[in-house]
C-alpha cells in the first residue's frame, strides 16, 4: 500500500513537471528585438516570461535571483559577450537550456556560442512560430540549429567551402519576385517595398511567401543567403 501511494505521488509530481510552464529569460540589447521576443513568449500559453533585459550585468543579476528553464541570449551586448552569459547560466543552472538568437550566421559566432554551452542557435528574423517550436524542441532535449547555419557547420567540418551554384535547381523566380527579393536583401521592410514598387502590402507579403517557398527557406536571412548562393541577386 505504501509503495502504491509512493507511486501515485511520483506520478503526480511527474505530471506537474510536464505541465509546468517553461520559464524564459531574454537577454537582448536591441529594444525592438527584445520587445518582439517578449511578445512572442507572452503569446504562448506554455511559456512564462521571467524577464527581458539588455545588458550582461542585468542578466547575471537575474540569473542569481531566478531559475529560468530557457535562456534566449544575444551575443553582442553593450557591456560584454553573450557567450559569457550562456557559460555562467549553464554553470549556475545545470538544467537550463540556452539558445542564442542573433543576426550573426558565421561559423566563428556559432562555434563560440556552442562551446559556451548553447544547445540551440537561430537567426533573429526567424518566424514567431519557428521560435516557439524551437524553444519547445530545445526543452524536450533537442539541439535546434538554423538550417543555413547547420549547412555551414557541415561544410566547415567536411573541409568544403560554401559553393556558389547557378540557379539550375528550378527555383524559377518571376521578375517581380526578383525585384522584391533584391529589396529584401537590401534591408527594406514590407511597407517600404510596397511604396517603392507601388504595390499593396498584401501583394508584397504574397511575393515574399512565394519566394520563401521556392527557395525552401523560412526567414529573411535564409532567403538572402540562398539567393546569393544561387546567384539570383
């Protein structure tokens, strides 16, 4: 009877652990990106936002007073290196999962964050649903890395340089899609592209969706990388 009661308690504890919200600490110095990530976290019923800070000292102070499950951390911070925050977080909270979110996509930044203890790596312009899915995958034991970055890492370890290839794989972008893609690559946003091309916001968004589909990508950074690799821009 005692063993049965103990089994029930363990089962109840396990259920509570599984159902508990994922507590997230965001470290990002750019106010716009910080607000965006905070909004994404708050918008998911499975997540709890512990805090969103913009400096290393603030992050270290928060890590000393709270126990996050997931750390979302930028690398370039005004008072230090985000990789050091990842390393400190992993040292003080061994059960924590760290994911780096940054505009950087080169091997040096990737390797530095992974060596510090990050288990996931995404570019900042990833779609909200991808960020949510990645956090959940990270927490369930996965090591999600942006596909473009993963390819670069494989090329590095395989000794092969990233190859520029002609558009021979049937991408087939229309002239208008190429115009939109070129403006995307230059950093223009949907409203600006719409104004420059004298088309509606909806039309621009539709073109971008088709471009992503044809290039088999899911973010602005991936689209620009693939387009450059295929010599489309």
